[in-house]
């Protein structure tokens, strides 16, 4: 490392003609630096990625990235898009009363776009905030309306259902927005059905950040009367990053025209009506998507469907239970006390000085996990447990965490 640093320094000094280095040496040095900076060399420092996303997709999913890149305005692409639509809608439980669109971008783009299409400065919104991404949701919304009530709950807890329902019951909210699975703390709200029913009863729209829940959790979009749910390709759907997937109810789509009469401007890239028009008319997306990531996403959805969607949910549930059970036995304390609300896509543990441990795991063992976010930064370790990740790898990592933290592990 020191050698590289010196080489860079000498290289820069000589490049700026501040020191004289013979051309031949400079040439060797240049080749060495180029070698060190190769993408393969940088990435291969990591053996195992156990962060809560982007996750490492299965090999057969990754392999599709190497397929020929075809035009995104071709019948073949339309066929891909059509099949993706069918497979994905089964995972989120959309039953012909809405539309799923794919946007080139990350999950945030989809959420931001939903707000851009339905929120005007008079819109009254309720945000349920259970952590970092709940705050992010309020931040996104605040770009469109200042009329927001944020219901903030202690980190690591899920709000009492009756408390949320009581807030909705006064009927003053046009929009209720929440994060289904709060990735920063590892809590999941598992009573969306009741929330959906009450929000719709009062004529509002339920918007859900499902970035780290779709795939890991049972979701019945139509039955639960959700109006918008957004996810990204890179988490529990086990594909590479690059796609934002937005599912909308017909009810919210039908109201788009009315919303737009009150909204000053909707950026073209975020205009959901344009995505829907292109999909319906041509089976395409309006702009160039990361075509090969679309293949990988398709492959992953196929894989999940072949595995069985219910079985895939069950895999996440059982695996999370086993991981928490093991960690507790070994002396790690889960951040979320009540097992009922613990996430099945990210396992979160209380670990003092966690950033140091995350660093050691990465540098010494080539394992990536995540520390806490925001105020919990140095207090938590978060392990991604999504997709087809093997449980044994997580258990071994837990042992390492315990050892590094100085606690005794019996295996
Ligand atoms: C719950 C949740 N919401 C939103 C995001 C942001 O998603 P993206 O990085 O795909 O934009 C994340 C990312 O980790 C997340 O976990």
C-alpha cells in the first residue's frame, strides 16, 4: 500500500515536472499503477458481500449480463418486458387492477417519481418514520409539499397498529407514506392490509417504500389496497442494481391527470404517465434502460418463480429466524427486541464500536457488512440476508463479529 502511495506521489510530481524521473522508470511505474488500479484487483479484495444491498446476485443471474446487448426498441425487448411484468406482478400480488413500470435508476428514483406525479403544494401527507429511510421519505416528500405530518417512532420499534390507524382515521391525509422494511434498523411493518383499507376508505393514497421488502415479504398489492409500491432490483429480488420498479393502482393512475392540473411541472424522466403510455403502446420504456441488467432481472424473477414465490418468502422467514436464534445463542443482541417485527432481509445487532469491526472484517477477511446509519452509525452491525444467500456464510460471519468484538464464541 505504502509503495503504491509513493508511486502515485512520484508519478504526480514527475507528471507535473516538479521532479525528474527517467522516462523508462516512469513507464514501469505507470504500468504498475495501471495494474493496481484494474477493476478486477480492486473488487477482488472483497470475498463476500453481506451488506443489505446491493447484494451479490446468483451466478446464473450474473451470467446473463454477458448476453448480447439488444435494442431496447425491438420486439425481443418488448417480449422481455412483457414476461418480466407477469413474473413481477405475482411477487407483489398485483391482480390486473394496476400497472408495473420499470425505470432505469435506483429505488429512490421510483419513490421520488411517485411523489412528483401526485403531490402538489396543497397535498396533506402523513409519513410514518421508523428510521433513516422513513426520514428520507419525508425529505423526498418535502420537496413537493410542506404540509407533512411525520409520525416518528423510537428506532428499532414498529408503531402500535392502533396508533397508526387512529392517525389515519381523522381522514385528513391525501397521502400516507411508509417504509415497509426499515433497512437501517431491521424492522418490518406487517399490518399493511389494515392501513391500506383505512387509507382507501378515507379517499387517500397509500405509498410504500418496498425497496428492501419486495421479495422478502409477502405483499398483496391489490388485496391490501396499496396505491404505489416501489422497489429496486438489487435487494431481495437478487439482481444487479440499476432498475427501479414501480407498481401503481389503476385508481392512482386514473387520478394522475387531475393531480397534474395542480402540479407546476413534472420532469420528463419522472413522468410516470409517459412510462405507462410507452409500455401500453410499444411495450418499451421511454429512455434507454441498462439492457443487460434487465436480462438479469428477468432471470432472477424466473429463478424466484421456479423456486416458488411462497417458498421464497418462506426461505427468507426461516433463514432470518435461524440467524437470529444462532446469534442470540452466541451472545449477540438483536437491535429489535420483539421477534415479530424483525426484518427478514437485514439482520441487525447491537455492537459497540461497530465501524471498527466492519473495517476489520473487510480488511482482514474480505467480508463486507454494514454499520448503522445516522445516529446509530457506531452502534449497530447490519447483515444483508436477502435472496439466495447461504445461511452458513452468515453464521460464520456472526462468529467472526463476536470474536473481533472480544466476545467468546464457542465454535
Ligand atoms: C428502505 C430503503 N429505502 C430506500 C433506499 C434507497 O434505495 P436506492 O439506493 O436503491 O435508491 C434503500 C436503500 O438501501 C432502502 O433500504
